[in-house]
C-alpha cells in the first residue's frame, strides 16, 4: 500500500484569490483533533447556535474539531474561543495545560 512516495496531489478545482488570512488556530491544542467528515453517519455538533433550538448537522466534507467524543462545528469552536483566527494568540495569554469542554 505505502510506496514510500508522497501521494500525487489532487488538481486544483479552481484558483481563487484569498482576500485575507484564512488560517485558523487552536490556542490550547492538547486533547483536540481536527477532522473532515467523510462518512454518511449522522453526527451533530455538540452545541446549539444561540437562539436556535437544534444542533448543527455535520455535513459530508465539513471540517470539524473534536475533544474526546465531543464534536464542534467550526462556528461553535470559534464561538467558545477554542479556535481563533488571531495568529498572535500565543502572545496574548498564558497557556493552559488542559482545555475544559465548554
Ligand atoms: Zn456548532
């Protein structure tokens, strides 16, 4: 299976201009993992959006975070500050050892 060569990259679907820095960071990364939803199993984000009475369905292809068995859509991870677009986050606070589930 492994040939020792890196896999051939998929061709770009389209080349777009990226107007700003889209990179995201997990400031307290211990215990967190990032995933792409690749199966058809119905899974939901652990949280409801404020003002809504339903949980977000994670769609095939959706990137989400997990902390143990808890799934976070990127909006909820960002809402609870487990995810940031602030590249300088590491200069703004003391790192915690563990990140409690919100
Ligand atoms: Zn969510």
